[in-house]
């Protein structure tokens, strides 16, 4: 029996779905490259066009993803792909998951952004200030330790000073469930179903509430090839996240915008850290992100907010 087909049976899929599956390499939407350890599964006939209910995602889980699904995303949540089954092969864990039809947010519209914000708000509302699950997934302590190490490679007193303010905020802000890598290609929007889902839960846990949202909006530019986002779209999304979620938690607009400014600044510092640690010549984004981080730090130094 083929290895993947054997895993399909181990996951209990044959008891849930009829038909012999075909496993196809999963291609990234952003550049067409193949995901390692991720497959599209199709149950329809070879020549037929599969419907969404005949398609699935089968993947080898990385790091914390299986734990996060078990702890936070089961039973099924509307803001994440449904998990149908898991199985183990040696040291590896495999997940059989719902295929969600739609588009990611690399080329957003206001409607897509609104649905994304609503999904994020529903998730964070459910786990707001949850203390029972603080040891599950990516813990605050591990996340905070990693950020403190990032600070060591900024190599600029101005950046270090404002990164220290970010770290102070990181320690004291309210916490909830956060996807720790919510870049625009890790969120799929299905306009027909009015649904958005967060994908690839390789890192996530009970963390300061701006973690997911700041990463989602920090890297888009009007003419950037990878992630597009106009100033108008960003302003709209910032306002919607406040209206749909933050304001309902008793946080003032000024407090929110102050925190968001520092979290987006910290996101920009990520590529400064990467370039300084691993070699600027090997980091194509270093110069652009260094300029942006310094510009943001100067604005924060003047007491200005970034939004």
C-alpha cells in the first residue's frame, strides 16, 4: 500500500469519506512553489472537477500545530480549518484537514479584510484572558525570551530604546489566543460563505492581544510584490479591529493605537534582527526594513503614533 494511502486509513478517513484518494503536491498561492509535507487530497474521479467537499488537506504537522489543534481548535471552530483526523508514523504526526476554498490576503479588498478581522475577533473573544491554557502551545515565556534575543541584534540605540518600550508593553498587555505568524498568506477568505480562516498553526498560544493583528498589517505596501495593502485599507482595518474587538474589551482608542504602533514597529525590526545576526548581504529585505524601523522609531521618539 502507498505510504500516503496507508496514513489516510490510519487517520480514520475511510470511515468518514467514500472513495480512493488522490494525493497531489500542494502549491503555494504566492509563488507556485511546492509545500514540503503538504498534499491536496481529491476524492473525485480522475477527470472530474472536484467540489470543495471532495477536497482535503493532508500535512505533516510541524512543531506545535497538533497540540494547538487539540487544545484550542477542537471541537471545530469557524475561524480555523476543521480537523478530521490525526495519525502518527514514527516521530511524525499527520493531520487530515478541511480544504477551505478562497483567496489569501496578499491582494486584499476591504470586504476580505473585514471578514478577516471578524474571524480574528471571534477567536480572541473566545480566549480572552484565558489562564487555564497559558502552558499550551507557544507560551508567553518562550515568546518573550525570543523577542529579548531579537533586541540584542538591533545594533542601534534608537531602535533598542523603543524596542524596550515594546517589551514592556508585551509584558503588561492583556492576553488571548494569538496566531504567532499571521502573515497575509496564512489567512483564507471565502467570500461566498462570508468566512475567513487562519491557517498553518505552527506557532500560537495565549499571548498579548496585538500579536496576530500587528503581523497581519505590518508588511503590506502599495507596490510590494509579496503583500499589498494601501494606506486606506490599512486605516480601515485598524479601525475595524478596534470596533469589532478592542473597544469591547474596555481598551481606549489611545491605548490601542499606542500599543499597535509599538507592535508594528517591532514587526519591522524583525528583518533588522535577521540581517544583523545572519549577514546583511544574505538578507534582501534588510535595507528597506532598517530604513522603515528607523523612521518609525524617530516618530515614536517625537511622541507620535504610527496610526
